[in-house]
């Protein structure tokens, strides 16, 4: 194969430059040598929203958007969802290999040991309004944990990183469940460490006065699969936030709170909540054609379809659709599912959406499943954040261990005013300000 070299001719000067190509990328810093004169700053790459910029080297998750491939540490997501539990996959993402039985047993015990929250943290949660959005409560409470575990600031100490990672993986379900119970005015349910990860989460959500909560095994497995599917997704918006904030050596609780704040956005983790609002707006299958026309007219968005990376079917959507069928066998037919299935059928056969690669993504079905399981839409992004904390922490850890990484500080293309001078207040004329 010809040398991995990119040859660039700068017609402003007639000079040619040869930039090495490594793993399908060129180093942006190699562009800086391209100048018109020695005083020139040199060429920068310009990439709003990082559509074509690799911010890091990672060995955690691989996505092929054209082929609809998603692998964690090389394992296809389909095989992991079928053969593993969420905590097995969490170990894989964090450690790089699937655990042996002794490793898994020890990992489960260590996570179980840290499911409780300090009583002061419960009191912190009590300060929220009765109708506080659970994501606002989750982001704030995760940040507050940085005050409970101040030693977490020692981010360069692998042993301290390990214990803080376990605490976050263990406590996310507890915080999420407490936020849910707070929104209902129900007493909190303490973790029951006889139960598995998903079962214990259900226990803290739904246990009432029965002596021992017994989780429906189909729903528990469905949650576990949903957690696996949502655990990581390479450099998505919230993971990029985790890496950016973490690059300043901020403690993992504050960095995770920042990542969760990004996930709360309706264009990111909040998309599944937006899907339910869309289905509610459609109201019935008969209204779908009119809604489709309003989407084509640009008056509405088709939530839960399309993806920045996947240009064909989101592999997670296939698995979630199978999971949805299992859940609805337990919870009963879901009218929103009927609308969703009809919407999907129409969209997949309509040239307008096919041409624009608008296929159902992971959010399209996850919201319907969560709603069928009894969650309010405001909880959907919280359910996304619980497993995604594993991906955030795996990527955060990889960033800290990467010798190439330093504090994230992008450049800009400045098109504002050149130098100008202050006019005394009494002499200033009104400017048309936008
Ligand atoms: C995710 O799983 O984070 C979403 O699909 C968004 C993304 O990957 O950009």
C-alpha cells in the first residue's frame, strides 16, 4: 500500500507538505506548519460539534455506523445482551476482559457493600420540591457525593479511583430510586443485598409494606438487558463531557454530575422522554399519517429516529424491540406500542425517511418499555444514567491513564472585532444589539 502520507499543496505559497496518516487520522497539530509566513499562526482544523474529529484514542467501544455494529471491548452487543449480566459487562468495560467466576463474585460483593447512601445524603434529597425533576435530583446528589468522599480528589491514585468507581456504580440505582420515591411522597426503601443489581433497584423503587420484595424475573432481566445496551457508546455528548471535565483532574463525582447534566438534554438522554411525548401527541394510529406529513413539512420532529453515527439500524434497537415483546407479555399490550409499531412500519417504508437514514434508534423503544414497566417519562433519562455511569467511568479512567491526554482546551476561529478602544460612557452612541 502507498505510504500512509497525506500530501497537501498550499496554493497560497506553492509549498507542499506531507502529513503522516496514522489509524485513518492526521494530527491536527501537523497542520500548524502550513503557514503563509513565519509569523503566521498556521492552519487549524475547524469542526463545530466535532462531526469529524477524534478527541482521543480509545479501546473500549467500537461502533460502525454504516454496518450497524456496536462492540464493547470487541464483544458484539448482541452476544453480551444474550449471555451476560449488567455487572459482568460493567467489569468488562472497566477492566477490559469478561470476569471469571471468582472475579465476578468478588465484584458483586464489593458493589453490594456500597449500595447504601449516607443518612446526610438522604436529608439532602429531602430538600428538593415534591415535583423536582428526577434528573435534577440525580445530578445534584451525585455532585454532593464529592463532599461525602473528599479523598476522591486524588484521581491519580488507582486504588482511590477503584473505590470511587465502585461507589458510583453501586449508588446510582439507590439515588435514582430515592428520587423516584421522593416524587411520589413514599418512604425510601433501603437496599436489600440479597437481591441482584436490577432486582435490588426494583426493590428500592417499588417495595411497599411486604416483608420481602420479589422482583418479576422477566422485568428484572429486561432492566438488566437495557442497562447493558446503555452502558457505553464511545464519544457521545455526555462521555465527551466526562472526559473534558475529568481532564482538569476534577473528582469523579463532580465529573459524573457534569456528564449526567449533558445526558439530561432532550437531544441526548432525554430523547426517550421526547418519544413518549410524541406518541402522546399523536394519540392514535389514525393520526399517524397527518403527523408524518407535519414532520415532512418541517413542523415537527420524528423523535427516536436517526442517529449521528448509525446510518442504518441502531443494533440496540433490535435487541430492545425483542425485550419490549417480553415485557409486554408481562405488563399487557401497550397502546403506545401499537402507535410506535405503526409509526415504525410507515417510516421504514417511506422514501422520505429511508433516504434520510431515519431508522428507529435505541430511544424509540426504551421509553415505551419503561412506561409499560410503570415509570413516568421524567424517570427515563435517570434509567439511562444508571448504566451509562459505567461507560463514563471507563472512559474517564482511560483518559487519565493516556499519556497523550492533558487538560481539554480547544481553539476557536475568531471573527469578532479587531482592537478598538473604550468610549467614555457619556459619549457612547446606541448600538443595534441583538
Ligand atoms: C448514546 O448511546 O449515547 C446515544 O446513542 C447518543 C450517541 O451515541 O451520540
